[in-house]
C-alpha cells in the first residue's frame, strides 16, 4: 500500500512539473510577442518633448498652451478651437501673399518626403494619419509665417486682426509659441518659408524669427542672432540660446560632477564686503568672481519670465545628459536669493530689473524654479566661482574688516567718535614725557 501511495505522489509531482513548464513556455511566448509590438523608436532626432509629470506638477499652467496649439501634442483640444478659424484665414492670406499657385502642392511633396524625419522629432508617438499630420504641419507653419510677417511690417492690419490682436491675445500667443510641448521643428519652418521666399525675395526667416523674439534678447550678445537661429531645434531651444554666452566661451566649460552644497545669500555676501557688479553683453547667465567682486548679467523679471525659464529648463532636462547651463544658473541664483532683502540688494546694484514690483514675489519665484529639477553637478566655471566666493566669505580678514566698518564706521557719528578717539590717543602719546 505504501509503495502505491509513493508512486501516486511521484506521478502528481511529474504532472505538476509538466504543468509549470507549460506555463513558463506560454509566458515566454507572450513576452516575445509583446516585444515585437511596434514602439516609437528612440532616436537622436528627438527634440520636442512632453514635460515630465514630476516637473509639470510644480506649475501645470506653465507648460500647456492657453490659446493656440502648434504641433501634435495639443492639437484638437477644445479650449484651443477658438484660434483654428484664424489659422485657416492666415494660411489663405499667406498663400495669397506669396502668389505661388503651386506652392501648396510643393509643400505636400516636400513634407511627404520628410514625414518620417519630422515624426521622429517628437519623443511621444504621434498617432495621426499621414494626411492629417501633413495638413497640421502646413497649417501651423503658414500661420506662424503670416503672423510673424504682419507683426514685422508697418502695413495696416486686416479687419480680422482687430479680433486676433486684442492685447491679451497677442501676449498669450507670444507665450504659447515658446512652450516646449507646442513646437514644430525649426528645420521644417525654415525649409517651407524658404520655398515661399527664395533667397533675396523676402525677409530671411532667421531675421524674421529673431525680430519676433527680440523682447527676450534683453542681455543677448549681438552674437549670432543669425547663427543661433541656424542651429536651433525649435523656438524653445532658441530662447535657451538667448540666455547663453557665446559658443567659444562655452567650449571652455567642462561638465563637473562636483556639487555646490552652499553659497551665502546676496545680503550675507554684501555684509562681508563682497561687491556686486552688473555686466552686460555676455549672455544672461554670466557669473564671474575676482578681486572681491561678483559679476553677474542683468536679469529682467517680468510677468512671463517664469514660464520661459521653466520651459527652457524642461528642455534641458529632457534633451541633454549634461550641459544644463540655465538650470545650473538658476540653482546658484536660488542660493543668492532667499528673501526680499536679497532681491532689493540686487535691484540696487543693477543686476535685477524688477518689472513685477514685488520683491517677495521675485524671491518666491526664484526659489520655486529648482524644485524637482535635477542638477547633479555644475560645470567647471561655475564650480570655481562658487569655491572662490565661499573662500572669500569664510576669510577672517574680510570678517575683521566688516566688523571694523560696522562697529566704528557704520554711521557719521561713529566715524566722528572713532576719529576723535584716535586723535586723543595720538595727542596723549605725543604729550607723554620722554625718558
């Protein structure tokens, strides 16, 4: 009996093992099949991204268009339908302006050949039919061309523009055209524009674009408005270029994995005797230290600056493994600005132009920008500046000089009292009998 039971148990184990093997084989086949399912390829062409949720949640309104969609990510959203009729009107007006009967067909032939390349510029898979995708690219591109050309000309605007050019709408369109999720690749825009206006027959697209975004070039070098627009991926990338110093200076920077753990605030540094100096002409993220003086580029704070910076930083986080130049600068600015007092000091030194008028609001904005932004290290130039500033701040000599100025020269009365005390000591010493 015992032998029979042993045989039964062995048989059950074999059947169980067989069942387990079948299950493993079935799961292996399912996984293999799933791996064959088409997925959007990860290519070096990707340059237009959806903002990661971990970044977006800090200020959701900063990353989505309010009035006009450009490109596929926000195409067809109900709140943006208002502008679609104006887009159609602008496409018609642009084609009439060009007076090229066959231009629309030429656009379709060109874009058909470029479609795969254009789709690969978007990090998210674009689930649109070919016809719908190409129509969207032509519509959005021609809208941008006509809008830029009308703003650039001195001609009287058409009747429909009295609606489109309401002040709030002009500002909103301007902001929407900068958003990372709301882009068409720059090479597409330039190629389509150049087809409409061959060389010498119109304003070059690089000039037209640079003129449109001119207000953002607060501290930009005259360097490369044209060269810059030749190498950018899209408008968000262009705004980033406006922040940066000349290319030859950037080539000297090296990526660093060294962390900046601390930097005193602007008011703390000022109290210890460090001087601040505004320096124009080196881009908006210029930072240099020498002879007890910290050079910084003037930084204009206006209503939409947070949106512009957030989208540039999101682009850096998605597009670059390192070289997060704007993100790193904002990281250091966050150290320097902690309170309204720090803002007011930098305003007084000509480094910040506060168009908001509220110093506390500027401090709050700067302090919020770096949240959930990863800056594993700063490049070599910034790291060296921070080391020098921290060394200056820790210097006993500078602290002694600061205490001397504060205790004996802080007010006119203290200066008079200190001078009188010194004179009294001198006179006493002179009148002492010699031995």
